[in-house]
C-alpha cells in the first residue's frame, strides 16, 4: 500500500445491525510509514436504494437516497508517520427502511472514509457496510387477528366437454406471522364432476416489486406443502401447516422503489383453480389477548344548522295547551339552540320609464332644491324666525318631486323665509296648489295625483308642449 500501511473502519462493539433512530459510532484507524500530505480526511454515512431491469446488475436504472451525513475529522495538513485513530458518530433517521438485497435491486447502508490528497497524488477510500432492521409490530395492523379467506369456482371440462364444476374454499387462521411461527391452512374442495382433481398445493409466496419506468416483479415460493386430490362427486376438507422461515418484513408504505408483500396461494393442479390469501410478515408476534386495531372509519358530515321541518299532515284533534307544552319541552331540550335567521328582503321593483326615450338630465334647481333646515356648506343649520318661534315653515314642492314642465320660483322677503310665487305662465290649477302649500304646513297631498299609477311625461315631451 506504499505509505498507507493500514486503513480500516471499526464500529463500536463490532455491531453490524442497527435500528432506525439509533446512533452509530466507530473509529477510523490509519497507519502510515511516511508523512502524508492531505487536504481533508472525512467519514460519510449513507443509505440509499438502487434498482435495475437487469438481473444482478449494479448499474442502477433508478436510485433513491434516504440520507447522507459527513463529518470532517482532519483538515488540510501533513499527517505524521505512525498510527492515528479518529472517532466518529452518526444518528440514523427514524424513517430509514430495512436493508434488502435482491436480484433487481438493493437497499444499502454503509460507512465510507476518504483521504483527499493534493493534485497528482493518490486518493484513498474505504467503506464498511452495515444493516438496518425495522420493527414491524403486527398488533398495529388493522384486522390482523381475523382469518384470511377466499373461494373460487372452476368448470371441469375435458376435450371441450363440460363434466361439472369444482368449488375451492381456503382460509388461514390469521393474517400476521413472524419467523418460526406456523401458518394453519385449511381448504374445502367440493368436486361436482365425474373426474378426480389433481393434487392440492399451498405455497407461501413472496412478491417483490421493483418500481422503475416499467416495473419488474420477482415472485418466488419460500415454503410449500402438498395434499392429495378429490375423487369425482366427493367433498373433502384438507388441513396443513407451513413453518415461516426467516424473511424480510412486509412493506406497509407505498411509493418506495422496492415493495415487498406476502400471500398464501392455494391451487389445484387439475383443473387450474387458484386463489390467494394475503398475509403480513413482521417482527412482533400477534398477541391474541390484545384487541386488534379497528379500521379507520370515515368522519360523519357535520349537521347543518337547518330547523327540523314540520310534518306535512296535522293531527285530527288539536292537543290541549298543557299537553303541547309538555311535548315541546323535551324536544326543545334535545335540539341545540340555533340563531334565528332573518328572511332576506326582496329588492325594490324598478320604476317605470317611458319607452324609446333617450335619458336627459333635469335642471339643477330641481335635483338640488333649497330646503329650510338643511346644513349648508360650512356645516351650520339655517334657522328661520318661524323655526325659532316654534311654528313650521312652509316647504317648497321642489323638495319632494319634480315634474317636467312645472316651474316654481322662489323669492326672498325681508320679514321671513322664502315664499312661493307662481310664474306668469302657470295655470289656475297651479295657483290653487300654491295657495294650499302656502297656507298649510304639511307637504303637498299626492293622493289625488295619477302618479305613480301612470308614468309622467318625459322631459322632451314637456318641452315640446
């Protein structure tokens, strides 16, 4: 090795199997015969998954890294000759999946050490693998204590001639097992034909899915038992036991590059009738005394704040007030108190307009009449002597409505508020209206008017007349 006599990674207590969330510590040992120039000495702890579409190929098609942590144990300088020891420590993530090695992919965990030397010098690298073992508690899987069962019906035919049917039913004693436990399998075979069936076989199957662009499936039988067939017209019950070997635990989460599941396949060699019983392989055995977790139930929708509708039909005889109060008391206590909702008001109907008339603006004095007692521009109220004395001043008709073609003039007097004066072009009816408005303190009476039963003439029609 030249200058480098020894370059080794040692894990504390020679431990090679760790659990997720556990700390990993060790020592990097370096022995050199001559001083060694280096830019950096670092240690890296890494966990990743790689899959491929070719068997036993390390040129990964897809890769997934779970974590990668590095620590620098020596900076740039000269490493003196002799023996050097550098301790290190890492914390494994709690969500790290278990180690796995298959023909089309691997889940690998390793500790690597690097010695970076100056330019044109040789770099040194070494690595040490370790394993991560997850703990799958089968008692946390919903319905794990229930038996896994299935059935299938197959037509028994020979040379395109149907001879009858065969009914195959099978079940396992529960859904979860650990290494060393016994799987109890029972099968009921009913042969409704005249020919005998082939042998019945029960196999413990492992299915590994390597998720690439085109997924690859690795299916193999890890344990198998076989029984005799059933003669025509007979019905029999076949029972057998399968010992679970040491296996990788089942994958409960989806979306990983490697997914592992197990099931029991029960089939007849003739006719070709087959069924599967899904199971789980874990690390913590099922405890029969412990209640199995129930499957999640979807939440119920929240009740609406709508009152309970009254029945459509009324009783024939009306109850007495005391009976009605007694019946309403428990109902009111049972129903939750809800805030009353007000009925929304309907929008006002639009006022009728003259058809086929272009809109025009009325005079400014009609839109903004001068009303007594209204605030002026500086915010002060204008008071007249009649207001101060307690009597109400007459109000101009312009304050209430506007009719095109009808004109009112106002004049100021020296002794009081503005009085109404009729123009020289007004009619006798207008004079009578003026007398009524000047003599009375109330607004004009519009009950005798045809408006709003009939729309008023437009502004242009009034000007034309």
